[in-house]
C-alpha cells in the first residue's frame, strides 16, 4: 500500500527541515558541501513514486545551500514561487555567478546567510534590490575571518520585515541601516577588539525597542569612550540579555538598559586582572535588582570567567559559576551575596578556598541547592587542593544543598574529613550545619585510599540509621585499591534493600577499575538535568 501523497509530502518536508537544522562548522570545506545535497537526493531516489511527490512539493526545494550556479538554478526552478531560505557559500571558482543568480530572486528570500569571500561582493553593491519585503532573517559570517568590515551590500535596501540579525566576526558600524526598529533578535559577535563606542551602541539600541533577544559578544578595547550622560535605554519586551565583554563596559551597559524584571540575564566576563571590576559589577547588579525589588530572580544566570576561555554550562534555569586559574594575588572578600540562586557549577582548575570567596560575592552559600565541584590538573597539587578547613566552612554554610558532586582526586578526602569532624558526628551529612538536606551524592574520578571507602560507608550507615538516607548515591570511574570495598558496599545495599538508590559503574573489571556509565543520562532530578559526566 502506498503512502498517501499529502502524508508523504509532509514527511519529506519534516525530513529536509530536520537535516537543515543539524549544526556544523560555520566554514565547511568544499568537499563537505556536497553531502548537504544528500537529503534531496535520498528523497528523490527512493522510488518513482517518492520522486514524483517530492518534485510536486516546492517547499522541499526552498531551503538549500548555494554551492554552484547549476545547483542554484535547479533549486530555484523546483521551488516554484515559495519563499526561500538560502545559505550562500560560493566556492572560489564560481566567483560572482552564484551571488548574481540569488540576487535575481532576492524578492523571494525570507532567510539568507552570507559566507562569502570579500572579492565576491566587489562591484555588485548596486545590483542588490531596493526592497526585500519577505526577508526576515539575515546572518553574516566572516569568510575565514579575513575581511574585518561588514560588506555594504544592503545599505540601500529596504527591509520592512527584518526581525533577526546575526553578525559573526565583523567589525561593524552601529550606524548601519541593518539595525532597524523592526528587529526582535540581535546577535553580534565581532572581532576581539571593537572599534565602535558605547555611545554609538546606545544610540543604535535606543531605536530597537522591539528587541526580545539581545546578545553582544565583543570588547571595546582598553580605553572605550563612555558617554557623559546617564540616559536610560528602554527595552520593554526584552526576554534574554547576554553580555560577553570585560567588566567595566558590561557593568555600564547593564546600568543603562531598562528591561523587565523577569528577563534572563547572562553575563560572561573576559579574563580579569583587576578584582575591583568584579566589585563594581556586583554593585551594579545589586542596585539593578534592588530597583526592581524582585529578589530572587531565579531565572537569572551570571557567568563569571576568570583567566580562561571556557564557557559555563547553563540551560536557562540555573546559575552557573566558573572560577578558573585564579592568580595568587587575586583577593576578594566574601560579601553578603547579591542574589539567592539555585545551582553552582565550578571548575575545572578552581584554586583552593579562593573559589568560595568568588562564589560568596554573587550568591550566599545558604541559598545554593546544587554544588558541582570539578577539579582539573591543578587539583592534584598540594598547593591548590581545597583544604579541610575550607570544606568545613563551606559545608557549615550550605544548609540547603540537596546535590553534591565531587569530580576530582583532590576533593574526597577533605570533604569526608570535614564531615567526619561535624559537631554532631553521630548524624553525618545531617548535623546542625552540615548538608542536612543532601539527597544526591555523586563521587567521580576519585581514588579510595587510606580507608576513605570505609569512612564513606560508615557515614552512610549512620545516616541511614538516623532516617536521613540518600535518595541516590553514584560512584563512577573510581579506583578501589582494596576489592573488599566493593563487597562491603554490596552488603550494605543488600542489608537496607537499597538497590534502586545506589549505582556503581558496570561491569566491574577484575583490576578494580570502574568503567564508564552505560547511560549518558547519568542524572535527572526534577528541574536540574545533569546529563553525563562529560558535561563537566
């Protein structure tokens, strides 16, 4: 029985759209471009019936990567008159032919992405149409980063319905007509140093009052020009604001923008050399929240990056805080905190107790519900290992932590020792100050030496006896010197009938090493989804 034409047509559309959404390198080599044609080839070559239906469905051919003049001509013909979504990548040998063909059908384009060498645009500025009524999404990617300035190809083109503008790795002029009042989504990631000024940026943002999503990822250099006035820029519909730059311009922009109190705010600071900038930023954020009178903003996210180009992991609902490679002369006194937040994710290579002073600056430890501590190579050295005294202070203040993840050789011993020294040792993990609400404990990449496994087992026994049993214990990729530890934990599980609450890596080899988790979904707990150890 044949599939009805209308259903088969919809299947083809869904398949092509799904393939088109698969991400890849922004600058794929020519040999990989041909593979992007395969979705249409596969659909049209299954059988005569499928090919007939595909050719009668213009929308199947309306989204394509323009890689050669012949291919563009064929796709334009098959797509009839439906709106087009084009990724324009011109191989060097085709020169301007591909671009010229696209320009002839520019009035049909609703989405376009430019990834072209600089010479392709030369002499064609006047060939662009005066109006593109359907165009609503434009993306510019700098071809291999070798052309610093945005090509002036749409300066005279009217774009009444443009809503989304994305610019990667161009040094832009904020007076461009592309920054129109109709924009609702704006993403700008320029070269390392941006030649524009904050005054120009504020002037451009002032007319884009419909913005719902704003991402600015660039820096203003060493001596940006700051406006002398204190004008406020109102963005009443803004739902997501992301600023990635150094602390001073980041704080200035944050203080000048007016947005709804439930806006998701994400700050990522470039490597810091002056701790005072963090104090200034903390004051600005505190003033902003006080003015809104809306603490806590549980949807807010602040990424603080110190001395590294790594990004934090954040899914839009949790706080992610990274401290990396903090220098010895960097000191920040732990303040009262400015925002009660949900989750803390630190590391790797966080150095000693300084990690906690940075966290305390932005979030009171008493408000932390999940604490994921990752240690890289620095954690293996005596100088940078978190001390027992630091852990004792942290565990004393973390009254509401329900999830503790230790992922480092240097973390388990001081943590276990500090818990053992609890003022109420008969109830480990549940003393007056120590992790009384802990329900999930994960131990990873740790060697059980000098009785640490026995100590952990004893703590679990006493906690279970006090009706404070964990809901889940996971021990993964750990080395047990003594195979008897495995038997002891197994006996404990059998004794309390806790099979569904404890997980070891499986299978367990004879050499005592636990292998990786079988499932990538290592942890799923209500609103906090932790998917696999590889995430951190």
